[in-house]
């Protein structure tokens, strides 16, 4: 088999270390559970926000939660 060598600047592509690869794999494995918990949290925070002034920090938190859920679902 013939191989081709390409010289790239160091900053062009970094190969993750073993520890980084393991951490990434763990995060990917946990992602479905994290998303499920975030959906439950969204409902709980929404109930806490009910009746609160729209300037309340609760609404900001709820918005951030919804943004993260949308990002995880590929909507952002």
C-alpha cells in the first residue's frame, strides 16, 4: 500500500491525546442521559418561572436551557 505524507502546520490539526479521546467518548456516551435530564429540568424551571416577572433570572435560565436542548437536537 502506498502512503502519502502531507506536512501541515502544527496548528492545522491536533490529534487528541488518549485522555482527551477517552473524555470525549465518555461525554458522547452520556449525552442521551444528559439531554433527558435537561428536558426534565426545563419543565421544572418552567414551573418555577410561572408567575414571575419576565425580567426574573429564572426566565434567562429557562432560555439558556432551551437553547442547549435545541443545539443538542441540531436546531441551532
